[in-house]
């Protein structure tokens, strides 16, 4: 049995990210789910992971480069784990302890400095605690967490892989 090359593994991960982003867009534009601030941040984390995979695919690095890309991918996955974890935590809070909702993103882009918008989005809101869609008993934040954990395991595998 032939062992897949690093390039093939990065292509597979890139395709997985494209699938995740396509599914998120399907839920938003076809099903009608409105993404919360943390959902947007998690999409950015998937996109960051995908960009690392794309760069690694194009570059087709040797062992040292493979490890650099693996670390960058692990950082993107860890960022996703942190934001999905924050959303899962918010979903477990009582309603009276939830942070207030944010105005629409378009309004915030016009009214607030970028660092304030980023801080507010990373903090999460009451919108982030709503559970309005599940698959096999898992809500979207939990499914995102599983996806990010898979990305992190993939990154760690590539980090310690002996051949390029």
C-alpha cells in the first residue's frame, strides 16, 4: 500500500475545509440560519486552515517546510477550538447571564474601530447561545468543535510525520 504524500494529505484537508465552508453557506443561504458573531469567527478559522493547506499544496514542502505548515495549521485549528469552545460555554449559561446582542456587522463596520469589532465578535453574544439546528443530536458549535479537533489531530500527525 502506497503511503499518501504530504501534498495529497494537504489537498484532502483543503477539500474538507471547502466542504465545511460550503455547508456553512448552505445553512445560511438555503436553510436560512443567520450566523452569530462566533460563527463568523469560526468560519475565519476554517478559512485560515484552508489557506495554510492551499499554500502547502502549492509549495509541496520538504520535511522542514511540512512541519512549518503543520504548526501554522495547528494554530488555526486551535483558534477554532477556542472559539467553538467559547460558543459551547455560552450555550450552557443561563439566559440572564448571557452577554447582550450586537448590532448587525454592517453597522459595526461603519460605527466602530476594527479592534472593537474584533473584540466584541470574539467575546460572543446572546445570539451565540441560541441552538436552532442540530445533526445527530449535536448543535453547530459542537460539530465545529469536532471539526477543529480533527484539524488539530491532522496537524499534529503531519508535524511528527517522518517523511515528506
